[in-house]
C-alpha cells in the first residue's frame, strides 16, 4: 500500500471560494510520495484546505467530490457528487500559524489521470495563491463556479493505491 499526496501549500491571500480541481497524477509543488505509478484506480482519503484564521465559525462541515464541474444549483444541493466527506478535523497542516480543515472521505475510487473537483456546498473564506497557479493539475473556483486559472487554494489531497 502506497499513500501519496498532491497539492500546494502556497498562499498569498484569502477570499471566498467554492473549491479546487486536481488530478491524482499531478503532485504539485508540495505533493509527497511516489504518486500513483501504474495503479488505477486510486482512492481519495482526505482533502485539506487552508483558512485565514483559527475561528471555525462559517466553516462548512462537508466537501463534495465531483468527476465533472456541476451546476451551481446542483452543488448547492450536493446533487450528482461521487462522494460527500464523512467527517472533519481542524489543524495547522500547512505549518506554524496556519489553519486548516481536513475533510475525510470513505476511500473514494478515482482514475488517477482524470481531473476531479473538491467543492463546498457554500462559499468558504479560504487561503489561496493568486496569479501564480502553483498547482498545474487544477485550479480554484469562485463563488459562482468560474474557473480561476491563475489561482489555487492552499490544499492537499491524500490518496492511496489500495
């Protein structure tokens, strides 16, 4: 069993966002492990996102995993998602004086070569890197689900090959 991560810990700002897309075979600047190798499928275990403060007021209790970008009304209702997170924990995953929430999934099977979307049922004030697109495997999404091609959330996706 190999566990690996994809993501970017870069952060320059905070603003309201709806989520981030990713591909399991694109580690990004802060990915760890050997990646999926020839494994197909791989399994999403958790997704962590950076927040601007330690306050948990306004943080959503759920994240949805989609295989294609839903409509805003489907996202608001959680319709058509592959999976909804099962639980959360709050920590400082991205280093000292950082704040994050991790959304745990029940080992959701995905194709490592495809793009997936981790989206929130409501706007979240989260940390992101602007203008640099440090993660080449995806992009962040605005409150109206517009792709922000030069922005990425401060995020990490944890995956396993079994």
